[in-house]
C-alpha cells in the first residue's frame, strides 16, 4: 500500500487523506455523541501537542504535560456539562 501511495503526487496524497479524514469525522459525528467526543478529544490533544511543538521551535519552554491535560480537561468538562443539559 505504501508503494502505491508514494507513487502519487503530494497533492493527490493530501486529497485522499483529506477525503478519508472528512468521511471519518462526519461519520463519527453522525454516529453518536460519544464518537464525537472521542474524535474531538483526540483532535484537541493532538492540536495542543502540535502547538507546544511549534512554541518549542521558537524557544518557548512550556509545560506540555500540564497544558495538554488542562486542554483535555476543559474539553471533557464542557462536553459533560453540555451533555447534561
């Protein structure tokens, strides 16, 4: 599979991954609120880690563990509060 994918151009690879990712997220959102929760919690954690990686390249020393746990905790709290309504 990787040899077939590497034979494609960068744009074609990005389009394939984008379409599959969009289908995954739309399906997860429509399937149930818990799949929405899992998908976006993962996206929150990955986005936070990417932010700290980029901040590290600028020489900023941040506490990645506490920041990522705080971001995940805020997402979980908001989700559970809104789910209770």
